C-alpha cells in the first residue's frame, strides 16, 4: 500500500530453510531510519478501543518507519492519511488480518496503535535516538470509523 | 541472558504514550548487524516440533543478531549454546512465555526456530545482505530436550 507495508506470509516463500521445516518470506518491510539514530525493537502494551472509533488526531514520525507486530496475533485497526502540504488528507482505515503486521513508512500520517476490544502487546521496530521524532495533527472535527458492513 | 535478549513488557514502562493509552518499553533487544547489509523484517512460518525434542544441530549467524517475535503469541522452544573455540558447548533449552520474543545475539549458537505442537508464524528481525551468514554444527550425538518436570 502507498502508506506502508503489510507484513505477512502471503505469496510464495522466498526460500525454504531449516531442512524444509520453515518457510522464509524475506524482507517484508521497507525500513527507513534517519542518521543519528538506529533501528530498535520495543514492546507496546496498548489499551483497547471500540468501534465506532473516534479518530481525533493522527501523528507522524519524520525520522523513521514504524512496524507494528501483534504478539497476540489479534487484528487491529490501522488508520493512515496522505499528506497535503503538511496537513493530513481524509484518513483511511484498515483492519488487519490475524497474525499480520504493518510497517508505516517514514513520515506517513497515522493514528496511534489501535487494538480493538482487548488490550494487546506489540513488538515495534522503529527509530531509536535522541531527536524529536513526533508530529501530531489534531482534527478540527474527529472522524468516526465504523465497522465494515 | 548471555545468549541474547528476552523481548517483553516486563518491568516498568520506559514511557507512557498516546495520551496514557499505551505503555512503551523501549529498545528491548541488542541489534547488531555487520556492514554490507542492513536490518530487515521477514516472516517465518515453521512446522511444529514435539517434546522430547531431538536437537541434532545448531547454527549461528556471524553477520547479525536475529530476533524472533511470535505472531501467534504461543510459547516456543529456544536452544542456545556457548562457543568454545568454534564449537558449541552443551546446549541449554528455554521455553518462552506467551507473547514473548527473543533476540539471539550475533554469532551465538542456537537451534532453529522451534514452535511446539502447532505450526506458527514469527516476525524475524535479522541481517539482510548478500554474504553468507550461516554456520552449522552437527552434533555427533543428538541432544534430547525433555519437558520441564
């Protein structure tokens, strides 16, 4: 997708490893980190949200991509928006499949981590460094994200 | 642990984010990648093993650390060994907790990805590059890993 990458085992495996016991799908995310920092793995433990979801603001990280890998495997809500002259356009919402991760590309507007119904842990691969890496945009009027009919 | 890092939300959060909705445990793994390559996120889909587990060989990756993040959250078996002059010492076995990942340090002998009882998907953060990054050591006699009593 133009906003980032879906991280899953779709398509053909890149290679079989471990004597045929394991399919490897190599390099599923475009990692992109500014100099002066480095890639790191963190854990996020997020409280749940419910649908309809009130999306009152989005954020973006100018210094790096950010991958969310669900350690519970549960689907979660992903909201993203194109940038128009420094301001997010109308956001779009996606629901992930079970055991699927996403990688938000560097600088892409997105809603905060949004597990549904249950609190959830995620491994997160993002930029670690000392510089400020967060911009927020608060909508004048919040968007509501409804379940797909 | 001396072999790598446990990746989980233990201890105090590093910081609260997202208006208090999310605990962030920052930088839980020592990523270590040789030049000439880069960090990448891949997906592994591994067939299951059963206990007692027959550990006939271990491997190591001289060019980078390798993190295993279970997308099903299920515990998995981790086997590691110290190196003694290029040969693995007696291996040790660990069972992860649910929703816990591990990061095997660069160059540490370890058994291949070992989910138990059910096939499982993992996100894997390791070194991506063109050089050979695999050494294997086959034991003269396989080790057997039994369930903990």
